[in-house]
């Protein structure tokens, strides 16, 4: 039995993706540490701290597949130390001369922090690709349905007409900003961390800053101004960006769930024979994929709080919060990756019930465009007076179950200035979608790549 749904043989693809599981596998974590030691050895050799030959051998031997995982795992239990068993395992692969220079001048957190940053960078590369694909899927939907009138809803009630493409374009624009935010901030939070025992670089004497800078350059990471052992704002920033992007996916899933309600039934997450909504009610076509997506998003958002908690650190090192990052950050990426993948599936398989959209648009028998009638009448009697007149007529139509046009035609306050042909034209919802089509085009132009 798996200890987590992320690793469950039954459910792992609902709570993670294969590609992301590879990024956060045990081998990948060890390889990230090895990469850090290689980068450090090269930086130290360049600055005359260790022999060039030692750095070359360290680089040649730094392969995770050669590490004895059982030895490292048992070493963790014996030493209660997160890195020492790995140092010993790596040292055994090298000659005594080269092995003696592994981890030279470093502290455990230098390697584990920077190794984690390398993994997060790989994870974000995957997430960005997934989000770009999803963005283009949503843009396709926005273009396809940019002129399809739909009931706009505010406070869960019909408001004024929109288009379905406008709704999709709002999602797309938000996804674009999510991507933009991730791409912009990565140069801030993907920084190397190297400072030695208490972050002062004292172990390298006058070579400390130069080694640190070359260490970061060798890994393609940003160079920090000062050691960030107890400054966890970068990781809080990362987790916040991930949580914001996940919340966009959650908003999309929740909207689809609501639009798939039996009473609305305008959009459906997708259905094919074989998909089962209930073990007892054969008729059910539940939005179960979107519900799974939203569950994942909740997990992401909940974990993001730990990023803020971990910012409160004691003195120059505080392992109590530091090690939570190994858990919550990887879980955020794993679960979010699954959520994006499922949302891409939903966008591929989505069913749009255009007949139901038209039915719902006309459900209030013209009341959905009462604003237009009010504004047109306001040209003759003033906006506030027109609001009072149309308010009374709209409420009468609603309360008595009368067609809005019939009430308007019976009101001399309206017909003395507006004739029947004009009223019929104004009550066509398709003629009152404002700038929806233009805004869809603007979103597509901005984000289409």
C-alpha cells in the first residue's frame, strides 16, 4: 500500500504526473546534490581552493545511478542527518584525494537548498509548458465561441448577455498572467545558496564570494547578494505564484461544475460511454474530473501557507521549517501538474450545449436586456426616471409571469417614445453583448504564440 496518493498505483495519475514524479524522485534528488558538489568543486578549482584534478574526478563520478540507495537510506536512520550518508556514499566512489575535497567549505543547507532549487526549476519548466498548452486550448475555445450569446450571471442571477467566448477569454487572460508571473519571478527565486556554516563563507577565507558566485554561475542560477539560509521569501514567492496559478485552474473547474448543473447544462466537462457518474444512479453525468481538479487546487493552496510559515526562522539556521519545504513544495508541483493535465483533458473533451445556452438566455423572456431598454428610454425621460419605469415593468413581468415585451407595450410611459419594432430589436440578447467579440480578439492577439 502506498503511503501517499501521489505514489499510489491506483490514484497516482490523479494527484501527480509521471514527468513530475521523475523530477522529485529519490534519484533526482540525489543527482541534484551531486550536481551541486560538481559545481562547487569546479568553482573552487577555478579559484585555487582545491586541485583541478580533484574537481575533474568529482565531476566524472557524480552519477546518481552509481549511488547505493540502500546505504544512503540506512545512513539517514543511523546519523539522523539529511546529507552525511550521501557525502559518504559519494566519497566511496572517488579516490581518497578527490573524495577528500567533496563538500569542501560547504554546509549541509548549501547543498540541500540549492539542490531543491534545481528540482523546482525543472518542475517549473514542466508547469510552464503545461500552462502554455492549456492557454492555447482555452484561446481556441474563446475564438470558436466568441460570438455565441450566453446569459451573463452576477450574484448567481442572470445579468446581461455575454458570449461564451468572452468567458473563455477571461480564463485565458488570467492564465497568461499566471505564466507571465512565473516566467518573470523565476530569476528571483531560482538562486543558488552557498554560505558555509553560518552563512559567512569563513571556511573559504578571501575566496568565499568568488567561489559562491562561480558556484551559482555553474548551475545557471541567480547569484544572491547575501546568504539566504534563513531568508525563505524566495520559496514563499514560488509557492505563492504556484498557488495563484492553481487558483485560476480551480476557478475554471468550479465554473464548469456550475455550468454543468442539471438546471443549467450549458457546458459539460466531457462524456463518453464508459464514464460512470454514480455507482447507484445510472443516469448521473457528474463533473468528476473538475471536482478532482478542484480538490487538487485546494491541496496546492493549503500547502502554500507553509511557504509563509517557513519565513519565520530562528537565528542563522532553523531546520524545523527548512525540512517542511522538501515536502510541501514538491507536493504542490506534483498535485498542480495533475490538475493542469486534467484541465487540458476537460478542454479537449468539453461539450457545449448550444441549444441549452439559447434556452437559458431566453429564460426570463426579455428581462436579461432590461438595461438596454432602460438606457434607450432614458434618452427621452432621463436615466433615473427610466430606471423607475423599467424597474416597475420588469418586476411586474417577473411576478406575473408575463413576457417583458407585453408589459412594455402596455405601458404608455414607454410606447410614447419607443415603438414596437424598436422594442423587439432591443429585446434581442444577441444585439446586446457589448464589446465581447473585440475583447476576445484582443486576448487572443496578446497571448497567442
